[in-house]
């Protein structure tokens, strides 16, 4: 998150806001986030637990969810945003690459290596474009996931 704040601060658009929400249990990280965002009125830092009743409202208020992981295999936050039809910007890592392929370029934008101001600015313009709704999450519904898991376990049990 510190890198996201630094990148965001380089965007000069006064109409943009960065909202960071969720409990931070790392005291040093929280101190760094507070320090980085203190001089920027466009950054709202809510470093506390977000109750279930507020999660939907918080996510739906976003035009884009940026998940600037430095290392990641998969992300429940990415699926959460997509389930509320909020497009996401994520690094091209782990299963996020497959997520981008399954859901499509209208909903998932990936970036290589490091998030830059140019990548973020481009993603914000992309996120503002109309897109078909709802986000195509058929691959992730319980029936499809359960069947795929059962098929996988059967194949293992049969030695395939």
C-alpha cells in the first residue's frame, strides 16, 4: 500500500480519491501509511475493521479496485470487487493471470512488475468506460467449483 500511495500522489488530478480500508495489524506499516497520506486530502485511510454490513457499500463506491500486491497467488479481494461489478487492477502474478483470462479484459486489467503512475492513470480511464454487467463470474459459482473439485479428486483417486 505505501507504493500505491506514492504512485497515486503523482497523479495531479484533484478530482481523484484514494480510499484505503481495512484493519492493519502491522504497526510499522500503519505508521508509514498514516505518514504518507497525512499531507494529501485526496487520500482517505480507514485503518480499521470494515463490518460485513459496510463491505458492499465500501466496494460499490469504488470506480476501480487496485490491489498492488508485490507477491500473490490468488485474491479473495479481487473476486469480491468483481462480484460487485467493480473492475480491478492487479499485478500479472499467480492465479490473477488466469482470472484475467476467465473474466475478460473488460473487468480485469493486469500490469507487469511494478505499478507506475502511467499504469494507474491508464487504468482509471479504462475503468471509467462502460462495460457489460454483471461481471462474468460463472467459473466461480459454487456448482462449477464443486464439480471441478470433485472431478479433480476423482482423477487423482483413479491415478490419472
